[in-house]
C-alpha cells in the first residue's frame, strides 16, 4: 500500500487527486495539507470534501504529516513546491510534482534536491499528452524544416503562468527534434508589421478564457497542406490519475529526477 500526502488538498487539483486516490487500489491517503490561512485548517477532511474516511485532519504544513507517507503529490505553486520538496528530501520521501512556472533557479534547486530522494516532475500528468509528445517528436523529425510549427494552448482564466508548462515542453520536444535552440527561435507574441515568418521560428501562443481545463494544438504548416494534433482535457481527473500512477511508480525507483515519459516507459523511444 502506497501512503500518499496531498498538498493543496482543497484546491481544484488537490480535490481531484484525493477522489482518484479514494477509488484506486493500492494507495491510501494519509495526509492533507493546505496554506496556513485556509479556513478549513484543523477540520476533518471528511467534512471539507465528503471524503468518507474520517480521521485525516487538514494541516497547514507538510512537516506535520510527512513521516507517515511514502510519497507526496504536489500541484501548488513554485515556491511552495520547492519548500515541500525540501521537507520530502529531508525525510527521504518520494514526491510527484505537477506545478508549472518554475524559474531557472528553482529548476536547478529541484534537480539538486532530487539527488536526495525520488521525484517525478512533469508539467502535465495526462497519459494522452505524454503519448502526444512522442507523436510530435516523430512528426517533427520526419517533416523537418519544410513545415512551420505553431503551438496554441488554452486554459481557464485563473491560470497564473503563461505559456503553459505543457506548451513549453511540447516546444522543447519539437526544438530538439529539429536541432534548434528554443531560447533563440521561440516566438510568444506577434503584433504589427513583423515581416515574414522566419523558417526556424516555433510559435507558442496563449489563450485564457472561462473554465477551459486545458487544450493544446500543434500545427505543422507546409505548402499545400497542414497537419494538426490536438489534445483536449475535459476533466482534471485526467491529470489526477496520471499523478497517482506516478506516485505508485516512483516509490520503487532510485533517487533522481524523472518525468512522465519514465513513468509510462516512453523514454527509450523518445529522442
């Protein structure tokens, strides 16, 4: 039985993850963490989320529950994720991180801490998205420089970072397949008289509206034809299932930093 602590337990993703844990064999929720000012701190999770199982109190810090856990699942924000990983690494507990928007320094700290424990960090835990990355890699490798690449992502109005971590990961896969430096060729906004599109550009455009869970479209535009690949997430349960699957996988691994390609066994067939 894999014992799991969920941070941001009463948020949209946290609640979805807890519900998936409840219906998944082989895992058990042993802790729920929320920000210290949350009005539900100290209350029983069964009252806040209708979880069913009583006895799990909502706490304001991971250090109060981590000793009972095998793995922490964290979909919070960059600063909190790094703080939670500090605690996880101190206690040698595994961690699954779905947070996006890390700065360069935070990414480096994440890599450093992962040497002390086992970490799965991925901007998107969806199984479909991770299969899409494999397909996008193949498309880009075959189509080469004759096709323009544009990535369009859409999310709900409350999402704070842009572009999405998933869109950036897609762009990284495309750039790698085409032997391009993404830092030099990425174009995030177009306005006014911008001149002709450069051949090596990789466009990454952002939409924020309503309650869109997450849409990503990759366009390969050639002369006379175009190919479009789209993934649409209809429910956060998609990401939650992937996160729980990652938690069950990571507890059996050696220390290090992994992603969903590792969890799904796709790493060996990705460039």
